[in-house]
C-alpha cells in the first residue's frame, strides 16, 4: 500500500482541475499549498476548504509559473509553510494556439512556455526537494491529446503535453535501481473534464464529465501512484489507445 502523502502542492489551483483536485484532497485530510496567479480565487478556495474540513492546513501563494525564479522561491516557501512537501501536482497550463504557419506564433509560444518550460521548472523544484528527503510523489498533468500529433489549434498544445509526459518518464527512469528512495512519478492523461479551459468547446460535451467526477478519477489514480493513466478510465483508456494507433487521417477527424 502506498504511504499517505500528506502535504500536497498544486499549481494552477485557481480553477478547473487544480481547484477540483484540491477539493477532493482536502476532504481526504490533506494539507495543501495552492498556487496560481489569481490569488483572490485561491483565497476564496482556501476559506471554503478550511470551513468545510477540520484539521487541515491550506496555504496559498501567488505564482506565475512562467517566472521560473518565482517557481523555486514559492516551492521553498511552501516547504517551509507545511514542513515539507510529499506530493507536487504540476497542473498549471493553458490551451491557446493556432495552426502552425498562420501567424499565431505568440499564442503557440505562450502555450509552449507555460505547458512545457514552466512544467520543467516545477519538476526541477519538486525533484530537488524529493531527492533531499529521499521521498515524494511527482504528478504531471498531460492530456489524451498527447498520444499523437494534433491538427490546427491543438498542434502546439498536444506537443507540449507529449513533452511533459516524456519529461516525467525520463525522471521515472532516473529513479530505477536507486535504493532507499521512496519517490514515485505519475503522468495523468485527462480526457475532457469540464473546466474554464474547455468552457467554450461545444463538440467536446458528449464525452465531457463534470469537474468533480473528473477530479475524483484523477485523485484515485494519483493516490494509487500509478506510472500513468488516462482519466476518467472510461472511455479514455481505450480511446487513448485508438488515438495512439489509428491512421493520422482518422485521428484528425476524432478531435
Ligand atoms: N479540462 C480538461 O479537459 C483537460 C484535459 C487534458 C488536460 N488538461 C490539463 O489540465 C490542467 C488544468 O487545466 P484546466 O482544464 O483545469 O483549465 P483551467 O480551468 O483553465 O485552469 C488552468 C489553471 O492553470 C493556471 N495557469 C495558467 N497559466 C498559468 C501561469 N502562467 N502561471 C500560473 N498558473 C497558470 C490558471 O491559474 P491563473 O490563471 O489564476 O494563474 C488555472 O488555475 C492543464 O495543464 C490542462 O492542459 C485539462
């Protein structure tokens, strides 16, 4: 049985999946460090969680993950606040973008920077701490779209999500054969879960689950400390495999 990883830091906790996972984890008695740029949202979430659950600690910090020095500083502050971190969920992300070669470089670059380079900074900061403690659980939020190259506005987004999944796998590879380390790495590949990011995407609604259902499925896989999982498992575990192996011309019509 995996140990209880009590103290959890979540980036991008001001809305959607980050806030949803915070609600599920708080109900299970975890202490939380919540970060994002919109601190008013974090403060409201902290007040809600502290009122609903006795005995938990919730600290909040303003953090723009694109400011890499701030990532390291805020993680250190959260470590001090909670007396160490047992789990870090690299969740902050965005889905801006446009077809490559159509003048959308600024949006594509922003997505690449936040979803990949900033995720790298978060993984560095988390793993430094976990190596020091010889324990910890790194969770990276990828996407089912990472299974293949995706067309049009999703091209850069899907590439960043494939990138973070490979980053996590490489970190996991570094841990193989290292004795005396209780460090695990989990990659989650969410399908469509209601959040601000996909508020306006109508064709997704048939397969979309509500935020709470999606976040419960995510937390169940996180607590099982699996190496990777599509979430919710149905329909995304089988659909993910179809996306991975179907001809590209079919994949582009599926998304
Ligand atoms: N919902 C889905 O169906 C789905 C599917 C696959 C993967 N995902 C992934 O799940 C993660 C969460 O997305 P979501 O669906 O919950 O979307 P969301 O509701 O838009 O939430 C995105 C979160 O990321 C934060 N964020 C964005 N840019 C940031 C920055 N530069 N610095 C710090 N925080 C930043 C936002 O906080 P602030 O704006 O307050 O900073 C917000 O809390 C993302 O990585 C996304 O790619 C979602």
